[in-house]
């Protein structure tokens, strides 16, 4: 089985061994896998921005991040850009600010300019890595989108899954975006950045928070594909928040995970 594994976003906590070990165990060592990466790096930046809801206390930029990613994942394609500043159009920002006010978000919880920047940065990076794989997407049985700071505690056997479905986690009933995997026909579902203003303006009354990333991914999927092809599954994936931890392990027992699964 041929797999494209896509990584996007900031290269956070590369010194934490568990994201790499889990992606190797659950994807890279199981399947014929090509890795594609879009990420950010600027040697003059010492700390990455992070959003107010992330529960991160600090996120230092590792000086050798580009080379480390190449050594860890041996990507077939990698694009590294210097950090950019992103803004919504004035009209979209006005709509979002009004939504925040109506829903009683405080300044710390709401979609501040810093959070707006981080949302757009994330969506831009996802779209860029999708464009990297697009010319070759037809040769892949499945495409997996993940993050460099994800731990995959358990991934279903892809041989038992259908490329006609778009798989996501079932840990809440909206559109959890810890990790997706899908047949190559769904690639446009993750090309959100170039349509973001239109998506917000058409769906302003249906947003939810604190992160804007999930609703935008859902709205873009619905715009392009049939909701009947969304397949929520038990998908224990966790995001690490420092260079040592394994993410939030409090409820992993609900997935019936063994010690071997939990402690890589």
C-alpha cells in the first residue's frame, strides 16, 4: 500500500522522541510511505507564536530544525519558509470581531490579531503541503495529514479502510482536526487558505471556538464533498506541549490501549 504522509505547520518540539517514534510505528514502517513537509523556520526567530487556547507555555525554535526534519523523516519534498505575518481582509476581520463580541469571548480567549495570524499561518501551511503532493496524488492509496508534534497512539489498519471515505477522529461530534486520512480524491478538502474569506463570510453564524481551524475545515469539506463520506473513527492522537511529554494521556484508557500502545 502506497501512502503520502503530509506534515504542515511549525516544527515544534522536534527533540521530543515520541512523535517520530509513533509515526514510524503506525505509518512509515507499516506502509510504503512518502513524506511531504511544509514548515516554517527563520534563524533570527527564537520563539514560535502560539495561540491562546493551546496550553503551551513556551515553544523555542531549534537552531537545526530543517536538517533535523530531513534526518528524521527523509521527505521526498520539503518546503521551508520564513515566518510570515497574516491578516484577514478588513471585512472578514470585522465579521469575526463581531462574532467574538456577540459570543462573549474575553480578549485572551477570543480571536485576537495574534490568534488570527496563527490560524491563517496554519491554513496556509496545510494548503502548501497539499500542493506539494498534488501532482503525484494519484499514485497513493491514502493520504494522511498530520503534524510534527502529534503522537499517534493507534492508527487503524489502512488495508481495512476505504479510499472512498474521509476519516477523522470521533472524540467530539463536529470536525476534530488532530489528524485526517483519506483517498486522494479528497485532497481539495484541505485547501482552505485561498478561500478563507469566502468561507467565513458565508458561514459567520455557524462558527465555533476557541480555534477557528476546525469549523473552516468542516465548511470547506462540505463545500467540496458529500457529508456521507465523512467517517468518524476511534483515533487516539495527541499533541505534545513540550519536549518531554506524551500529550494528554488521561483518557487514553477509553480506547482500550495497552501499556505498549501508550508508552512508545
